[in-house]
C-alpha cells in the first residue's frame, strides 16, 4: 500500500525530529554552556535534513498517490494521516530549508543566552536574541502567506482556520467577565498559599 510507504518516509522524518528533541532536552538540562555553538549547528543540520526530506519531490509523489488510494474515505486513520500530511506538506514547501535551519540555529543560541540572562534578570542581554527570533518568525510568516494580518500565518499552524481578528474578538468578550471574577476573588478570600513554589528540592532525589 502506498500509505504504508508514506508512513515509512514520515517515520524517518520523525526520527530526525526526535533526535533533535533529545539534543534540545540535553541542552536545557545537563549540557555544559560551552557546547552551545556546536549544539546549535547540530540542531540546525537536523532541522534542515528533516525539512528537505519532508518537502522532497518523492514525498509529494507519495502523498499524491496516497490521496488517490484513500479516495473518498474520511473517517479512517489512513485518510486522516493523508489529510494532515497534505496540510503540513503544503505549508512546509513554502519555507526554504535554509530559513528552517537558521531558525533552529538561532533558537538554540537564544536558549543559552536566556539561561544566562534569567538568573541575572538581565533582559538587555537577551533582547537581541528575542529580536532575531521575532524577525525569523516574520520571515516565515511572509513565506507562508496570509490574507489579513501577519500573525494569521503563524496562528494557522496551531489553530487551523483561525485568524487574529477572531482571537481578538474572543478575548474581547472574555475580558470583562474575567476581570470581574479576578477582582471578586481578590476581595473575598485569603490569598492562595504559594509557598510550595518557593521551596528547595534536592536534585539528586529528583533524578
């Protein structure tokens, strides 16, 4: 079955993404700070390879064949896989692999800068990295395209079909009730004891 071949290819892409996730986890938990540069290179390479594999012509051909194979199905697992893969593929091919790698590389370096700036409460040290990440996100959004607002392109990744205007309307309707609720809670009861958030926990016992 073509769908099975598509699954095999997607599994290879998933392996690359999972390897990157392990490297990212290691960076955030136990990697020495001096390894940030090399780790950023590694993550960028994996991001580029997985993106190139996913957006390759062979993936597109398998996807087209799989779409014909599932035909008019709508409720099967295979049909759902093909449908979601088509959506992801059509979005991914709009973004250059070089940009994907640059985003991952910058994100890894920014993570290390944040880890150093946070305990010192040094926003100025992290601000340039935040600006770089925002600039790259804007470039990705321009590649994806949008009808109204720039953020629509990025919001659609996580909430398909949702627009910035819809989110603003939703929160505009929720805000009055939430503000009143929070005010009433503050006036009525005693503050919640958050002491547990400020306790010390032995690292060895956690491991």
